[in-house]
C-alpha cells in the first residue's frame, strides 16, 4: 500500500511539472480512439477513413479544447452519413442537435465524458465509465454519459441498417425517418444500457457520499453488482444477446478501477477516525473526521566518489593552512617593525634629536 502511495506522490509531482505534455498526450489518445471508432464502424467516406486522416485529426484536436473535438467528431459522422444518404444525414443531424441541447444546457464543460462514454461502450466496458463517474463526478455527469451511450447506438443502428438506408429518394425520407426512429428507440439493448447508466450511477454516487467507513469500496461493489444483475436480467427477460464473459470482464475491470480511484483520490485511514462535537450560536455540529494517509516519496542522495577520501581532503586543507600561518606571521612581524621605525624617526625629527646628534 505504501508503495502505491509513493507512486501517487511521484505521479503528482510529475504531472505538476509536465502537465501540458501529459494532457496533450491524453487528448491525442482519446482523439485516436474516437475517430478510429467512427471510421471503423461507419467508414462510408473512404477519404476520411484512412489511417492518415484519423491520426491527423487526433493530432490537431490534441491542441484544441475537448468541445472542439466533440464538434469535429460530429462533423465527421455527418460527412459519412451524407455519403450514405442525405436523408440519413438529416435524421442523424437532428438527433445530434438534440444531444447538443442537453449537453449545452446541463454540462457544457464535460465533453470528455461524452467521448469516453461512447468509447467505453464500443470497447464493451461501460461499467468502468459508470463507476468512474459515480465516484468522481456528480449526478449531472450522467447526462453526458447517457448522451455518449446514445451516440454509440445511433451509429450502431446506421451500421446495421446501412443497406436498407442507402440511396433513398427524397419522397421516401419521411418513411425512412419513421423506420429509423422506430428501430433506434425500440432497441432493447440501448434502453437497458441507459437504465444501467442512470440507476448504477446514482447508486454509486449516493453510497460514495455517505459518511460510513469504506464508502468508496461499498459504492464500487454495489454499483458493479447492480450493473451485472441488470445485464443478466435483461438478457433473460428481453432476449438481449450480451455475452456473459464480456459482462464478467467488465465487472472485474470496474471494481479494479474503483479501488484504484480510491487510492489515488481518497486514501484515508479509517482506523484513526475521530468523532467531534461542537456548537455555535445557530447550530450544533456532529463531525466525523477521517485523517488522510500521506507518504513522502524518499529522496535520492547522490554520493560523489573520487580518488581522495574526505579525511584526506581535510588533512590536505589543514596542512595548507598550517603552511600559510608562518608566512602570515612573518609578514605581520615585518609590518609591525616598519611601523615602529617610522614612528621613531618621526618623533626624533619633531624633538630635534636627529639634528643634535649630527652636530
């Protein structure tokens, strides 16, 4: 445990020193995942589906705000939809407009949550993002999580029905729109996943904010068990084909991430918990104080090894000082005798002793 805390301290120092570069690298990785996911699932526009285009967009968005990355991803999706069908582009554009209304109204600065949620669903680890948001965020973050999940299922619906949606005439757009909306909003897997996001996210947040000991661990385990139970029940009741090994792996990863987040962002010692009671003119307070666990990273001492030891150096310095002392004493003695001689001559001259002696 102490080793992990030391690593945390070292990482915090490293992040404080190189935060600009670390953020740029993380944004590049996120952009690579987002644009790669879009191009691999709905790569109707062959020019934009190349690896060079994917990497180039990720590099550009690495130096821009995350809101711009979300906008670029939306434009890329609409470009792919246009190649498939103008009607599909209009349908998807209206859905994304609805998402942006919720996004700008509730969480205008949480674009990264939308992107991460979509990537997590693609990678079949949605429980990880749910646990992370419940532990580190607030219920408002769930709006972004739902928007990201909904965005993935929009693309999934287009991918599955691309053959029937391609090349529809303008006169058939209304019928195509109704068919698309029906397939999207009756998708039982999407509805189940949205329910898991909302219920489990609120459950994790509610337990995490309680004053009980080990609240983060309890919230993590309870959230994962609830998500797994919902997935299994959904498979049985609604005949949804979610692979059970995928559910199990997702749950294990979510628990590991939850425990890691507790070490990184909380790390308290419940064995030294104190209960305090005090009052002022208006309130009576009952306070539970849990001390944090702090470990100082060990400092490295560099010892310089040379041909001389410290004792030899000290002896050499002493001998030099001793050699300098007689010379200094002699110089001092000479200066003192010269001053006496000059003083004597001056006195003799003033008293006329030199003139009397000459006569």
